């Protein structure tokens, strides 16, 4: 499987698991709790597969940065959480960092 596709699956699984973590209400609800455990398992498995081709620093930066931005977006849309300008700027800087890594770094394995 393509390493970047696998990394995308890892990000998606982590975002689903983190969203379910909020819904699990401290693991008191069964179905969201199962989604958390399965989602994080899939996320870490897929992340481990990407490390065969993508350097660990690059893979983790993309995984954590994209996950952070997506979870913030889900928080705003699904949970009606508010982001102040400093939070939006910080998340924008994370996204910009991931873009710089992928577009300009020779360390990234494309």
C-alpha cells in the first residue's frame, strides 16, 4: 500500500477515535468506547506501516498536525466549540508547517 495513503488512513482513524473519545463520556458508553479502542489501534498500526517509507519525524508531524486541525474543525462543527483568534492562528501555523514539510522539505519521501 502507498505509504501516504496509509498515513491518510492513520489520520482518519485517529480523528474518528478522538471524536469517539468525547462521545464515550469517560468510557461510560459502550459503542463510542469500542470505537476509541479500535480507532486508535488502526491508527497506530497504519502509522507503523508508513514508517517503512516515510521518515518518522515527517510521518509524525503530518499525522499529528493534520489530526489536530481536523479535530479542531470537528470540535467547532459537531460540538459547537469556539476558537478564538489565537487558536485559529496556531492551528493555521500547524497546517502551514505540514504544507512546508510536504512541499519543500527534501526529508519527505515522496
